[in-house]
C-alpha cells in the first residue's frame, strides 16, 4: 500500500510570501486593466516565482495497513454471574473470537468488567473508558459490551470513540425477580424503645400472573436469634418496628421468602446494623447513714451526664426516742412505695451503701428488690460493719441473691486490696494497675491500703478483688436474669482521698456500675468483630483458660476456622480476611455473634433483571443498540459512520483505515532552476510582446 500528496516547504516566511503574492496580483490587475500585451506571460512568470519560493514537494509513503480494533468487554461482576449468565458470556466471547478471525481487517481486544469497589456496583462505563485510554484512537472501530445491561455508572463521561457501542444482553427476556430494599436505616436506637426501619419489596421484570402483586412473607431476626415471620405487601414503602435489646451493635437480619422461578435470592436479604444506646441510666442510691464514703458514690454517679440519680440518705434511725413520727423525719416524705413497688423496674441499678435493716423499708419491699434482680435488674451492695450484724441486709429477701454469706466478724486493720487471678481476666478489674497513681504509694504496692473489711464466707460468684491472704473482697455474680455485686468494705473512699497515694477508685467503681448495667464492652464472656474494609478483627474475652478457635460461617454456608491468640489474660484476638459482603456468623464455645460486611443491600443485586434502558445513553451516541444472546450470537458487520450499527442478529463496527508508514520520500515536482528559467523566459516573452506593440 502506498500514498502520495503534494506539500509545501516555503523558502521564505509566509508573511513575506503573502505580501509578494498580493503585489503580483495588483500588478497583473493593472496590466489587464490597461490592456498591456503579454499579461498572460507575466501571470505565468509570477506563478513560477511563487512556486519556486513556496518549495513544493511531492511526498510518497510506503504504508502498511493496520487492522481495526473492536473492544469486547465481558461483565464478570456478581450480577453478571447470576444463573447461566456467566456461561452465556463465555460462550458468546468464544463465538465472537471465531467470527472476528474470519474477517480480514478486524481484531478483538478483550476486557473484563470486575466487581466495582465496595458499594459502587458494576462500573461498565469506567471500564470502557479505561480500555479506550489504552488503545490507539485511530484504530478503535467500536465497542461491544457483553452484560446484563445493569451498570451503575451509566452517567459517567465517556471519551470520544470512533465507532458505535453495542450491548449484547445476557439472561432472558422473561426473567423476573423480587428485591428487598432498605429505604431507611437508623444508625442508633434507644435500648428497649421501638424504632422503625423503612423497607420496600419491588417486583422486577415480567412476573407470572399467579405471582404478580401477591403478598409475601418476610422474617426478621435480631443478632442471630430465632426469626419472626410477617406477611407484607409488595411495591409499597413499609415501616418495620424493631427494638434494640442491648448496648452496642445490634444486627437486624431481614429475609424475603424466595419464590419458585425467581431470578435470584441474593437480593432477598438485607442487614441493618444499629447501635443500641441508653436514653438515660436510672440509678437509685440508698445510703444507710452518713459517712466519709457516701459522697464518693454520689460524685461518681453525678459526674456522668447520662445518669439520672435518685439518692436518699437515712439521717436518723427510727429507734431514736424523741416523739417525732418516722414519716416526718425529712422535709419531704420518703416515697418508698413509689420507688420500691410502683417504679422499681424503671431503675437500671440499685445501690445499697451501708444500709442496715431498721424498719425503714418493709420486708415486702426488700422482696421486690430480690424479684427485681431475678427479672433482670442490677444490685450493688457496699458493705460496712452493719452487714456483719443482726441488722444485715443479708437477713432479708435480698439475702437470697447475695453472692456470699457474712460472718459476724469485722476485720479492722490495714490491708492491700489485690486483684485475684480470676480478676486479672475479668474486664471489671483487668489492667486496673495501669490506672493506679505513681507517686506517694508504698514501695511495691500499686495503690494505697484500706483499713476495714467485712469477713465473708461461701462465695458463690466471681471473686475479682481479695485480701493478700485470699479472703474475698469484691464478688460479682449473676442471679436469674440480673446481676449482683458485693463489696465487702466501706473504705474505697480512701483511694479518692489520696491515702497512701490513693488508687483507681473512680475507674473501679465506673467499671463495676457499667458491668452491672450489662455494657457489652465489660462482658466477661463475649465474642465481637471489628471490621476494616475486608479485614475482620475477632476478639474473644473469657474467664476460662485454654486455646481458642472461632468458627466462621460465610453467607454462602461455607465454614472456616480461625485460631485466636491470647494477647493478655482473658483476651484472645485474631484477624481474618472476608471473601465478600453479606452476613457472617461467629461461634466459639457457647458464644455466638453475627456481623454484616458491606452495604445493607449490595447494588449488584438491587435490580438483577436484564435491562435495555440503563445503557441507552451510551449506545445512542454512535447509533449502537441492544441484541439478546438468547437470540443467538450476533454477526459482525462493517458499517459506515453515521449509519445504524445494530440490527436483528448483527452488530456493526466502523472501519477506520488506519496504517503504519514504512518509508517516506520527498521529491520536488520541478527543480528550482527550471522554475526560475521558466519565469525568466516568460518575462522575456512579455517584454518582447510589449516592445512589438510600441514599434507598431
């Protein structure tokens, strides 16, 4: 293949050449106006001079023709692999390779459209734009997308392309589906109070007559518990009531019952994660008598803005004989019935601080406190000398839930509170030494000593603090659905006052109160997951020693196991890479946990029915169109630019005629000396003709 063309390389600057040409035209015009002989010779002489100055050259090229490029993009995203679509696309690509090989001037360049970034969906247009950037623009004759037609970046800009964009649709025209969509997902919910999740069930495609418009069943499960089933209408926005059951992350799994003939059930499930928060923590503090440590509890609870504190102190015992009725001992009547009968269930925590049995609270009220604990409440007893006396709270109905039995002995004398071996693994006391003051403390002691304790026997819970001799000091226990803590000393206030350097009194009492109110971060037996991208950090906290291995169940039912490493006493941790979005289940021993990875509803499955509308804007620019693989693999045809590029059973491309230059030669059509001689000869002819006229 060869080609040639005439080019110019002026010997002088273009402005000079234009001025000279203008002067010649003016001179020739005057010559013609005055009817001078030889004007034609003067015109030809001027033309020869201009040609000599403009440097004409004949360029001859030896060319190698280049084959046109047809970009073929195969959709390998999650929705492109539904059912038989992946096999359809692979078979179509193989057939197109054979068809292109039979054409003399066409080659296929294949590109795969992968799953987009998390939450982005299928990015077909961006994949096409990236492919175009890699190819020479003068060779691209068009593009062909083998896809289900669902692209989530159809509005993205596409650089100019020299040919049409056609879409070959996988799937079938009769495909239909139902999709569960979360329209509103609250990030937070108040524990124990109802909130709503907005959802919608859409029918997509051409549903059979028996399926169209009928009500469907959905199931709702909180944190992997047994699901509840409801019947809901389709194609309508609905509100689903849910109640967060605990602080921290609450995982709500909503599943739509699959139907026979439905395209996929991948969009039949949605996961909503919301944090359970407490509106206000309601705490009832009853102090049996004024003493130095009473304000310690009050200051701790009042320092937390989320705590509503009701505090009563018994200032005067009823046995004091002065004739004043008991119900007139305070400026306001002590609302015992209201607090301990009518509204007791409204409190998250009840604290008895050195409270003795002196008739202020009837035995029925104390029985209510026992029932309150068994039903899920929390009780903390800070014991003083009265706990070892006949007036001990232990000898009431509350004693049935006490985690230890008091002896009659009160031990006076200095001693150092010590974290037990179990306490080093318990979240209430683990790492407590890190909060201890570093100055003015006894050598070798993490904190100051206390001066008095009540002797306890038969501990029935978790002893987390003890004396150096091993006697229990702080015992935690579960009773029924509730929790009980017994602190066998009224000397914790010494840490707050800085005695012998003080100690982590505020941190200990804060952890203790929040453990009793069932804060997830302080659970001694727990399993949790922290998500960062696709990396999941799994944490297991346990009081029991030994190796730990967690079982992970993926959304598709696949099971894998991960060995956890003990990073500190009672705390095990490991990292794991998740394969994809969905709901995962963790199990280790008797602990189970669910967590969701990715969006509540991945875009890939929000609308899985093949579409001829989403990519219409992309195909319309080059007169492209849509064909269905269900009708057979289309033929490839060369079409002229501007003509329709798709039809029944075929798709088109625009030949570009690109070539590679192998050799280049530049030769002038006439030598410069020949042009100059021709110009001189013509001027001589013009002079002779003008002289002959004058002789006449």
